[in-house]
C-alpha cells in the first residue's frame, strides 16, 4: 500500500465520523478502522498531508499577560521538519526514546511532531517530577535524549547516564539550545518506514495505588485510535478546541494533539498561573472557542463564577 493510500483511508474513516457526529448509531454501524498498510507514520502520512500549504491556524497559545502566538498548519509542518532534521544531526534515531519535559509552549508540539517523523519514541513527562522520579523513568524508559524547559534542567544534574541534553529557553550552557534548530533548513523528512506495531509513545501511569507502570503505545494505537476521541468530542474541520490539561499526561495527547489535528481543528491553549474563571471565559469569547473539554473541578468553578457578561 502506498503512503497516499494510507492517508486516503485514514481520511475516509475521519470523514465518516464527522459526517455522522450527531448520529452515533449510524456512525458506529458503518465504521471500520482504516487500513494504513504495512508502514504508517501519523506525522508524515497524516499531519504533513493536511498541513502543507494549509494556512489555517493549527495552534494558538494565549498567555496571561495578553500576548498570543499563532501558528498555521503549514508553519507547524515546516517547524517540525527543522526540529527533526536538527535532532537527527544530534544523533536522534528511529526507535530512540526521547523524554519531553515541557509546558504548554510551541516547542512541545514541534518536538512531538519531529520525534514522530523520525520514527523515534516520545516519552512525555510532567514538569512536576523531581530527580528521584526522573532517574526511575529514564532508566525504565531507556531514554537516550532529553528535551526540557530551562527551568527544569537542574533536576537532571544527578540523573546518571550519557544522554543528549537539550533545553528550551536561556540557561545552562552545558545543554544544547533548542533555538538552534531554527537555523536548520526545513527540508521535508523522509518517511521512517515505521510499522503500525512499532512504538510511538511511552507513558507512565499516575501511580495512585502503586508504582507507576510504563505503558507503550504504537504508531496506530494513539494516532488511529483517537479517531474515537475526535468523534466523542464532536470535532470538525475549522473548530477551535480548548482542553484544560497539563503536558506529560495522556489526556494532553488525546485532546491537545491528536483529536483536534485529526479533525483539522485549531488547538487553543490558555496558559495561566492560577485558575481564573472570568479570565478563562473571556478568552473563550475572544477566541471564539467552539469546543471545550475540562475536568469536573473546572466546570464546577465556571458554574459558580459570575456570568453577568453573558454566555461564552
């Protein structure tokens, strides 16, 4: 099967779910998981296919100080090509595990796409972890490369091992600066010929009742599996989707990466230090958010807030 056929089959499955977003019975009755062939890479076979030449917004990040950054699908494809080519020059290879310890910043999405396109394995990590947890996860995850926010690089001082150290933001001179990636040409990355069963993501469970367990997800279990998440959220092309979720947790990948971009919707992120219901509802109005996903605590606080200014 050609890569184009994989893209076409994925699109057909997506389009059916979108067409019957309001008719669950019909959507389920006629749905078949798409045949993506013997090789599949969502970053190239899907994202690049929908992104190149597409100037619609893919990612919008709003900050508390009022600044907003906007990136089109085409820009995200080009940026991730630059990052991917640069990571390749630093020794990142297919199958390598790369730990990401970043907040809601564009470099997180750049990195996830780039690592995916290289056929390497993404290990997202919450910034709340300390050194002891990092040592454990680095060892069990077989991590060979780390990309971390500059505020967190000191946590790795006592982490043993010979691993590539990349920081996002100014700071420790012993860490390579992520910004260097954007001096690299945005040449499209070749298909890594990843098989559907090859690993793509490594997540640790929350460890609520026992030691966190390492869970592997494949090139299809998340990228193709989250067609179901797109349908559940009711997302369509052109929607603006806001999910309240922290990077490093699986929910972030579901609702802030795969599902919206499967639908060709815009991912909207609002970064805040302390939750402010009024500020959030104002951002929802200002950015014309059409889809919103949040934990019960957030919904409760929104319900209890003053909505005198009208509906969101």
